[in-house]
């Protein structure tokens, strides 16, 4: 495609996932463009806000292989230990980077730090349309014929910008514009949704004691409370509650009332919880696209699969998808070839099913108040703590290393 507005790969969405793919395709010889509706400095840009993300070692390797880790590392906090417990019961499991011979079990990164590294790299790697929004896309056939039996060679994508409407053409459309993707819906790809009936409060908290690089996963009757080590001595919390309760605690409760209830849920391992920053609420739903690839289009990131946040699996799974897609598009040829896209989609099914099963299973197991089940799971936690091989199996799944890794996620 030789037009100034024709591309090999057009990415809908320039957040963390879309930007990562653009950078991963740098040097591939493919002409890449990104369409992003929200400027990075806008308060409405969800990918580059103050939320924190737990990066697995596979994601650290991914960013290292993209040449971005040196820019990201100064702003992240390493996880040296993980402490898993069930409130009101004695069982617990501890994981240690030192015991496993690792420099860290993961890293906690503010999204804005990831965005600050990705955004300029994306601008160098791709043509950027921002602010711009996709209106619709339609198949493009050989010789622009209208006969649907003709060979499909790409997609015509109509966008709107401050300067008006434009039509772009691409051999492959990548949809990475979030869980409520209108682009995905316009392609006729529906989703399956599991509503957990909860919302998570996301906030930064200052505690009396230093976190010392420990991440806590505290299972409570309301759901799994994550307390992650963050920069400047603070911790980042992901606190699931019933949706109405979460909104009341985030929007109406005083700082003192909020911290008092959080203290009751978490306990005193960090001493007194002293201050809380801005609170945000996000509904907890597992959303899965019914297809990851169709008719010269690939679905990525939350548009493909949004997971419960327990275990911090969502972005790490998405980056493994990005790495696999970038590997599949390397080596020349037609990036939108049906066989190539089918092979990509098939290759990602086992990782997705394993990761979804892990997160959903944890929520179901630890949300059940049945006394016999509580006893069994706490025996299991204690057994994990005492059995190094079992801990390593848990660690492999939690760090994304349970299956075959794409090249960009390897050392």
C-alpha cells in the first residue's frame, strides 16, 4: 500500500497495550499507525494515570527487550516478598525472591511511568493520529471491488480528527481500545461477561512502617485485598467491595473512616495506616471477546480479555499477547493473512485459559465462607508455605512463566 494514509498495521488505542505493540513492531519493516482519542496529558487518559500495575518478570523482560526498561526502572518498586493470607484464619504462604534465586518477584510500576517511557517511543515507531477516533471500518477488496466473493486485502478505516474526517487503509487492524471497545463491537465480535458484583477501590496509602518490598494478598470476606509496595514509601491498594459499598467508601467516607475500615480489613503488618490519596472505583468484571482474530483484525488488551485484578495478571497477559503478535508479524509477508492470524489466536488460547482459571479460581475459592472450605484452603496455604516445589508452581503461574513464552518475554 503506497498511499500516505495506507498502513500495514493500524492500531486502535494508544494506551499501554497499543503503544507497546507499536514499539514492539519497530524495525519490522511494517508501516504502523496508531489512532488514540485521548491526549496523554488529559485526565481522561486511563492508561497513563496514577494507578499502579504489578509487572511480572516476563513483562520486565519484554520492556528490556524493547529497550525501555532503563527508562522505567527508576520509577518502579521491586517486590522482594509476597505474603498471602486469609483474614480470620491461620493459614498463610510466603514467597521470597531470595529463596527462589531471583532479583525480584516482580515490580510495581505507576502507569504514568510506563506511559512516560512508551509514549515517545510509540511516536517514533508509528504515525500517530491523536486526538482521533475511529468511526467505522469496512473490508477492502482487491481492486476495490464490491463483490464480497473477491479477495479481501485490508480494511478501510474512517476516523475523525480536529481537522475533520479521514479514511485510512490497513492490511491489519489491531483493536486495543479498552474493555468497552466500540471498534470491537462494530466488527461483530461479542463478549462474554462474568460480573463479580463488586467494584475495586484503587488508592495510594501511607503507612507507619516501611513496606520493605513486601506485597500482600489478603483474602477477606469481601474479596482479595492487594497491598503493593509503591514508591516514596507508600503502598498501592486494590480493595474489592460490594459496588454500592465501594462507591460510598470512595466518595463519601472521610479519610479517617476510610483508613479505619481498611485497617480492619488488612491488619497491622504495616502499623497504623496514616493517610490516603485520591480514591478511584472500578467495576470488577471478567470480560472475554468471543474471538481474538477475525477478517484482518486482531483484538488485544482489555478489548480481548479483562480479568479480576487478583494476582495482577491482566496487563502481564496482554503484554505476552503483544509479544506473540509482534513475533508472528515479523519476517515479512502479509500481516493480515488469515492463516497467520488464526495461528496467533490459537497460540494464545492456553495462556488465556490458564490465567483466567487462576484468577477466577482464586476469587471463587476465597470468597466462599463455608467453614469446611475455609479449613481446607488454609491447610493448603500452610502446605504451600512448607513445600518449596508447590510454591514454585504457584510462582510460575503468578509470574506468567507457566507456559511457552514469546521471544520478547525471554531473557
